[in-house]
C-alpha cells in the first residue's frame, strides 16, 4: 500500500505511472518483430499478421486475432494478396488493406464479411501506406499510392472515395503523414523533408508552423493525439515540436502555454525507440523507460497501452484525485480519510484525530468523494477496496450524503473488474468506460460471445429487460441458429428454453437470421414461438410459405396484413376485396368454385343493370351457379323472378301498366286495381300464390275500389280460406257497415261475437256470447256496453251468473 | 359542400359537466378512458400548428361527440368543420386541413378528389389525415395510387376502440361487426376489440381471468394473449380494477335481440332508436304549454334528447319494465310536488334560502319528469295497441316453444298485410331459433311468401340470415331449444314486472340467454351447465393472465368482484338492464361493466344483415 507511489514518475507538475495490465497469454514465436500489428483502442482486440510481405504461396502468412489479454480468438492463413495495413473499425471489425487497394473486412472471429476497393487507379500504382482513423461518423481509411496520390474514405460503411489533389514536389511517399478529422472535415497533414503540407479535397497548402524553422531539419515523424487536439512533430535533428490544434484545418498552431495547466491532463508525447521509451512533457522534462522487446503502442483517451510480446502495461498520467490521495505527505481530505480508516482498522485512536482534522475543515464530504473517485481510477482491486472502505467509513459520519456516487462506483468497479479479467480481456479504465457507455460495453461483450457474463452484468446493474437481458438473448439466439453442427430441433429447443417468453425478443428476427443461413425449417420452427403473428407473415412470405403465412395473418386478425396477399386466391382475401373491386371478388369466387357466392354476386349485379336483357342474362348466370351449388330453392326462385320480369315487360308493353321491378304481390295488386283480374288470376295460379294471401289481396282490392257486388261474388266463389271475419273487418274499414253485415252470418261461431261487435250490433253480440256460454266473451261485450244498453247488460249479467252457478 | 351541422357537438359542449359526471359514478371510473382519449386527440391537434379545419367522415361525428366537444376542438384552433364530400373543399382561411376518416377506400378516393381539386386554387394549406381507429396500408396505398400521398404532412391514427358511453357501458360503435364476423369472415372488428381491451388493460390493470364462449370470443382471447406477450416488456403495474373478463359471441344467443325489449330504455330504442346516446322523438307531445301563447306554432323539428344516467330520473327508470314505469313516474311526481310545497313551510329566512338553493335542482327534476312522462305516453300508445299485443303474444309463444314447427298464421297474416319486412324477418328468425331450425317445407314457404311479397331481391338477405344461422333448415338432430330453455330457466312464468326478483322481467317472462350464462358463470359456475354449453355454438374456455407479484388484490370482506362482459356482435338495452339488475342484487357479490361492439336492437341488427335494405313499405 505504501508503495503505490513507487511506480510514479514526476514530469513537471504531473506524475506518470505505468500499471501492469496483463501477462500476455499468447505465445509468439518471434515476438512482434516483422509483424503487422493492429490493436483497437478501448481495450479492443489485437490483430497480427506475420511477415505480410512474404509472397511465396507455399508458406502463407498467418493472420491471428487475439483479445487484449492475448487470448486467441481466431487464426487462419492469409490467402489473399499482400497486406499493407491492418486496422479495426469502431465496431470491432478487422480491416485488411491490401497493396492493390482492396480492403477486406473480417469480423472478430475471422470470418470474412465483405470487401471493397479504394479505387481503380490504385490497382496499378499500389498502396504504399495506409492509415485507419476514427471520427464520430465512423471508421475511415486513407491511403497513399506509389504515385504519391492520397485517397480518402471517411466512413467505410458509407463508402465515398475522395482522391486528393497532387502534392507539389512529392516523389514517392511522404516522409510522414497523419489524418486529421474534425467537424465532418477530414484532411491529411504530411511532410516532405522540412516542408509541411495540408491536403484537403481541393487544394494542397504549405503551412509553416511558428517556431519551427527549416533549420530544425526534416520532419520525420508526426503524431496526432487521440482527440485530434494535439500535434507532435519530430525532426531528424531531434527537435520535438508540439502544438495545440485550435483549428486543425487552418493549422493555426498555438504554442502550448507553459504555465497554464489544464485541470485534467497535460499533453505529453511518448516516443519509442528500439530499446527506449521516452515521455516528453511540454515542460521539457522527460521520463525514460527502458524496453527490451519491440512493443506496440496503442493510444487511448487517457493513456497509452504498451503491448510487448510478453506483457501489457498502461502508461498514463496519474489522475489528479489519485495524486491528491497518494502523494507523499498529502494533506488532501481524501488522503486524511484514507489514513483515518487505516488507523481505525488498527483500532488506533489516531483515527479520531484524522477525522477531526477533516471535519474541522468541513471537508468530510469532499474526502469521501475523493476516495470514491480515486477508487474508480485504480486498477488494483485491493487499492479499490481500501479506498471504498475509507469512503464508506467517512460516510458514517455524514448525514444527508447522497450514496448514489458510492453505489454506482461500487457496481461499475465490479463490472470493470470482471471484464478486465484476462479471460475476457477488456482492459478498460473507468474514464474509458464512461466514454464508451454501458450499452456499448454490453454490446462488445455480446459481440465477443460472452453471453453469460453480459447477462450477469445486465442483471447486476438492473438494466430493464428490453435493453438488457433480452437484447443479449436475442444476439445469443441469432448466433445459436448459425451453429451448423446442431439439428434444427435441438437448436429450436435450446433457443426456446433460454429465450422463453423474454419480453422484447423477436422470434421473427431470430428466424430471419436462421433463414439467412439457409435453415428454412428451423426458421419455421422458431416462428411458431413468435408472439406477434403480424411479424411472422412477411418472413413466411419471403420464404414462400404462403399457406402458412396466410393462416398466421388470419390468426393475427389484422386485416391490413392482407395487403401482403394481393393477387393470391384465398378465402381470407374476400374481406379485403370487398373493400376493393367487385370484379376481383368475382374472380376470387370463380377460382374458389364458390358457386353460391358467385350466384349471389350475379344477383347483386342484376340489380345494377338497367336493361332488361342484361338483367335476365345475369339472372340466368345466377341460376346456373345456384344449380351448381345445388340450391334448388334459389334456382326455382330466380327462375320465378325471371318469369315475372318477362311477364311484367309484356304487360307494360301491351297496357303500359308500369309493372317492371315490382314484387309479385304489388304486381297483382296493381293489376287488380287496374281491373286486370284475369292477368292477376294468371299470376296467382302460375306462381302458386297461397290462397290465403290471394284472398286477402283481392278482398282488400275490391273493397278499396268499392266493387261490392264483385266482392260478394268473390266471397261466394268458394269457401273463404281466411274466414269471413276478415270480410267484415275490411268492409268496416272502408266504412260500409251495410256490406259488412252481409258477412256476419257467415262467420264461424268462435268469431261471431267479434263480428257482431265490429259492426256495432250489441244485441247480436250478446246473443252469440250467451249462446256460447263464454264468460270472457260476455265480459268483452259488457265492456262495450254503455248505460243506454241496460237491457242487454241485464241479460248478459244474468247469463254470467247462470254460468257461474254451474 | 354543406357545412357540418354543429348542433350535435355544440349540444354536447353544453352538457360537458354532466358528461364527465355520469361516467365516473360507477364502480369503475370510465372517465379515465375518456380522458386518455381526449389527451391523445389534443396531442394530435397540437401536432398541426396553427389554425385548422376538420373535414369529417360523417359517420365519426356521433362517436366523437362522446369523447370531445366542439369547445375542446376550438381550444386547439379548430375554426371550421366540414363534412367529407367530393369536389373542392370549401374556402377556409386556415393553415391546416385535417381529415378525420375511417380507413375505407371509398373515402380515400374522396380525399384524393378534394386534394387534386385543391391544388389549383390554394397551395399554402397543410394536409393531415387522422385515421380512426387505425391507419391502414391499403388506404395509404390507394392515396399513393391517386398521387396524393405526398401531400400529407401527418398521417396518424387515433385509436378509438372503446368509447365510454355511460358509467358502466363501453361501445365500439362498430356497426358492421356482426356482419363482418359471421357473414364475411372478416375479423377486423375482433382485432380492434382485442386492441381495445389491451388499451383498457393498460389503464385499468391486467384482467386476471378471462372466460369466453364462442368462436369469436376464442379468437379475441387468443389475440389478447398474444398481444400481451408482445408487450410483455412494459409490464403493467396497475392494480387490476376488473377481476374477470367474459367474452360472449352474439351468435351464442341469437334469440335475445330478436325479442321485443320491454324495458323503458329498450322500448325507446325499439320504437324511436337511440343513436350515440341521443333519441329523436316526435315533437307534438313536447310542445311548451305556456299560457297566453296558445298552441299555434307546434314544433316541427323532432325533439332531440340526451339519454344517460347523468339524469337522475332516467337512471332510476331506464331499466324498469315499462309496466312499472308509470308507477315510478307518478311516485316521482308526488315527491317533486311535495318538494315544491315545502315553500309554504319555509318560515325563516334561512329556510327560504335553503329552499331557493334547491330550486334549480328541483326545476331540472320537474322538466325531466315532464319529458319522461311525455315519452311514456308516446310509448304507451304503441304498447297498448292490438298489433303490439299480437306480436308479443306470438314472440312469447315461440319462446315457450308453442307450435314452433309449423307455419304461423300470424306471420302469414302479417305478410299478407305487408307489414314491415324487418318485423317479419324478426319473427321468422325467432321461430327458427326457437325450433333449432325450421322444417324444409315451412322454411321454403316463408321464404317464398317473403320473396313474392317484398321482392325477389331479398333472396340475398335471406341467404345472409341463413349464413348467420338466424334462419336454418332443420337438420337430423333433435330440437335442443327446449332443453336449453329448461336448464337455463329461460322462461319464468311468474315474472314480476313491478318488483323484479329475476332478470326475466326485462322481457316480461323471457330471461335473456346471454345474461343467464353470465349469471351462472358468477354462481355456481359453468361446470354446472356443461351439457347446455356444448349445445350452444362455439367453444367455451377459461384463461388466466399472470399478474406481476404485488398486484394480487387483497379483497376486503364483502367487497364485490367486478366483471367486464364483452358482447361481440352487439348487445341490447334490455340485456344491459338485466346485468344492471344483477349488479344491484344484494347477495350477488358481483358488479358488471358492459362492453360491446355496438348497441343493437332486433331491427338495427337485422338491418345490418340485409343486403338491399329498403325502407319498409307500408
């Protein structure tokens, strides 16, 4: 503990420390010598291509991919052309830039994804050098060809090649160059001997950095910081020149102010020779680290990772808060608190003295904060623990202190420690983690197929399922379906078991993936688990399983999905077609041999048709279809209808009766009112109109026309099927009591009372009622009697009494 | 283009306070649903900045009136309203034109026509479409084909599935639901139902138990469960308000809507038709009898009244058998006049003040009494007529199984007299349902009579009725209606109309089958009637929805359970009355909230199944 500062080296006001990250678990036969190495920032993977220039086909170079801790991820012989440069994209894809300008993209596990070319002209002139760079818009590539021309692509996912203008006087490749990017602009800064040029889309400008004279020699190296904020130039005379890039494109260099020390970090330049690593500060002081092996430097936002064949270190400026706490004889509140806690653990009363001292300055809150923050920056778990314990100890003496920072840091440290483990190999600092965000970290874990760990992290940090566990499971499942050695059943079962009903996991997405890998059967199995039928439909259609898709669409109930089926003959579609075209509907019924519906369709159509001939022919079609549908009744009826239409037409032509389109009943009515009894009679017979209805019709018609003689004749034509009360009532309705009375006598005994009452004959009604000894009828008559009918009333009452006696 | 009659919406605005009140009186505060719907509407309106004109699909104005009044629209800069019509849009100096439409292709053509004729004259106006209740690819495709899709700045959907109608009543006002489900094999309405139930659950908590009977019920439940899986990530943390959901297909009980409803509200609907909570009545009985003015100008416009439970008297009598309404009205009259008499007893200034403060309430009660007395008189004229009596007698004969297997003379006579076709169809269908199908001879006879009398075009309607199962030929199997009637006690000989003790009072003897099923489900459970359930069409089922832990209700002693009964394909006012009756029965321990695709009666229902609906000829 006391020796934390042992690894610190002062540089001006600041301290630098190097932390051991890993003993590399790889075993490289020849170290990093003669190899192309690319290591991604944020603890990214390392790609290694040994002897890239070797061209003999007998011994192909090996491309190896390792995790940051040196664990093997993939390894395969390089069969393609000579590689100039390797690089990683922001989404951990490997870029291999070949001499002929072809860029091949591999995923983390070495499977080829795609390729593109940096332009036709490159094929002849060959790539001399290439650089991969990152900007907020993605990953870009810049190359320089043997004809000294630069070509840029700012985002490889949205490839737009830009050939930059020629640099005057440049022969071969420039002595050194970097890519600068800021505010959507990308330019190349290059040197040719002592001259410095800036190259953009349209022009090439010479720049003269202030304070750097041509006498200082040729510029041999240049480097730009992680944030594109600082630039360093090294000349062959050994001058190191650094500048803050205010605006990289106008190259307004400002010499770094000496004394103004930004609160965070002070820029420094790391230079590496074969056996020496030099950290140079703006204060002109240096720190020297001897190195034994060839190393690779990976710039991070808050330090430099130094990867050698045997181990990996992180070289960084000691964060201020750590300096405050651990600096020898520091009186910062955090340092005192740490000391207090140490004494407390020793059960020493000094703990109280230290605490008092902090409290007197009312700095306890600050002290806790410092400890928590410092713990975040520490790599060693013991140091983390002692700092967190000190913080927790200090917290006890505080009221109203928000525990949030403490809790969050605890959780994050736990996650960080887990991912730093060499089996995972993501050596992220707390600062990097914050920049990277948790979401991306989980994505990276998932991408590296650390599914259990990712799920644990999600659960531990209580990330809502939607963004957490479910997402991981989805990736897992998508990956699972690509495993070729398992059967469809096994995979489907495994997926279903793990994913289950996890919210937000779309089985159709997984199925789509399976289908992409050519496993249609598996896709269908997986789709069965999809909750949203709607989601299943498009994929099933894509897979040409229209029958299944259809049944799923039906199941979803969302008619709108039917849109997908336009042009297919299916029962489901009728609903959609009703919305659309009548004609389509007809075709549909036709295809389905739905004769009943087809017949109905013709019937409907017949009513839209104005010409009689057209109407009849449509009805004939309907008859044919009804026949096919074996609907005898409909056949008969429709034939009747046609017969009636023809009949009406004939009479309209002959007598101008205006019958066409009327119903049979109304037709007969009209005929009777026109006095065309014979024709009405004919219809009555032809259409087998029931006697009852015809009698009613004729009775009413004759009464309305007041043809009383006709009516009487009619009543005597045969026994009335509707009885004679109807005659009485109709006559009364037409205000002819006289005629009505004629029929009273013919009424059946049951209706006698009613008939008498209808014509207003109380006496008769009373007689009938008494004769029938019917109490209810007597009552009915009584209710119609008024005081003037006292005689009748008396008789009725007597009769009632008599019935009651018996 | 005609300006939209604003009267409807304005009239709603006047009764805004009341509207909100009558929705929240029940066990379940349906105002939450209404507020959610209003909020969404406001959000959409605010999306279109600046002054606006709304072009209405006229069908939507009624349902929208239940959600939002003109005042709400006005607050959000809606300055003009038009009805959707072909041709040029009327001039309006507004920035936005918003189309409120159902997703129908024919409406898209009209909109396209509006827009193409617009471009030549004005070009500065912004167009928007609000699809109610859902946007559709098909419609957007049509707009695209017409080349106007790009003219729209916003294309949105307004999910108005379940509209709060009264304190215990939700309706989708989806008129064609029954027809679509049973005739056209189109499940759109079921999809909307499931969506609506999901919205309801989002607001009122997951409903733990689902029961159902019928094909459509099964489909809706399946869709709901599927949608629940789909949304499972956003778990609902609301304490469930509803304990049970019961989904009932209308075709499980085809009989009930065919019967003439005999409750007060049911009769108003049967005779005059209630639409979106309003009824239009013949004006004669409502003439203001003011002294001195005489009766020289009788109003000729139909009298329009809003009917809901916000009106105290109406809430009291709406569900009574009509035969008990007279007594209730006269009792109320006595109470009111007694209250007015109180003024003579008011001696002190304080007492007088108190009396005066009650005056507005009393006056409102008096005018409500006057209105309902007039309505009751109108209805009484009809119910006491011989025709009504004869019709009812035949209905009751059918329901009790008398002579259902032969041609009925009354129906024959009605056809001969050319009574309205719908009346005939109601009776014939009823006979068929009560006989589990008609003998071939009987059915063909009826059909021929109908076709010869009312015209052959009705063959399509008859086909539809057959397809829907309302009219069917008897098959080999035995008539099972008597068994169903007896087991479920569908006919109660001694129905008490004045002080009901059973739901049979709503049809003066007949207990609606649907409500019996609901009642038995609550107690003693469907297991007791397995045999009968098997005779009724479609599967019956039970599903449980897992609640997140911590949301399990701890029931207080004596606390009622709440069941949401969803009628797929429509429900009648008499059935609603029966359910309200069950809610009030003290020992039932169950309260019911009713939801449906559409409020129906036999006439509107049969009409929705007709293919060439024509106004009944006299």
